[in-house]
């Protein structure tokens, strides 16, 4: 199997998503154990990997393009619905994370805690659906054509 640069970047960026989710889960565990400094470091690490994902994803999208679903035609509608849900959550996640961080920065820990739980759950769902999208595009089915709307 030949590995394209698009597939390589998608693999690395998806790995960043998984790493970010793992760091967030570990940060959640740390705060449950009252390890505030560990929680902070893990959450910043999670944000770093999420940001790295975004940079890699946007670079791939702008420079190479997006890979179309290459699976069977009868699954295309279900895939597109699933992808739409993933995209909506992906747009919502950074807004929630920034708001959650703002509450922490302003020492509004009551709001930080309440929103942080919701933000983490939505981020986990976003990460899981992102991995599924990657698997559907590059592993389970052969990749569809890659198109670039920027060039």
C-alpha cells in the first residue's frame, strides 16, 4: 500500500487528537485527586496537541486538499450525516474550551468546573468521531479523491 502525504498528515493529526484526549482524561483524573498543578499541565498539553492537530489539518486542507469518502455509495449519506455532527462538535469544542479557560483564569472555579465537565465530554465525543472519520477515510475503505478548493 502506498502512503500519500495526505494520508501521512491525516495520521499524524489524528494522533494529535488522540493524544489531546488522553491528556484531557488524565487531567480530569488529576483534578479529581486534587492535583491542581498536574491538572493544569495536562490541560495545557491537551490544548497544545489540539492546536497542533488544527495546524496540521488546516495545512493539509489548504496545501493538499480534502479526501472524499471512498466507501460504498449506499453509506455515503450516513457518512455525511456523521461527518456533519463531527464538524459541528469540532466548531463548538474550541469555544467551550476557551470559555472554560477564561473561567479558570478569572478564578471562577465554580463555573470552570461546571462548564469544564461539559467541555471535556464534548471534546471526547469530537475526538472519537474524528478517529472514526479518519478510519472511514483512510483505513476501512480506500481513500476517495483528494480535491483542493484553494488552488
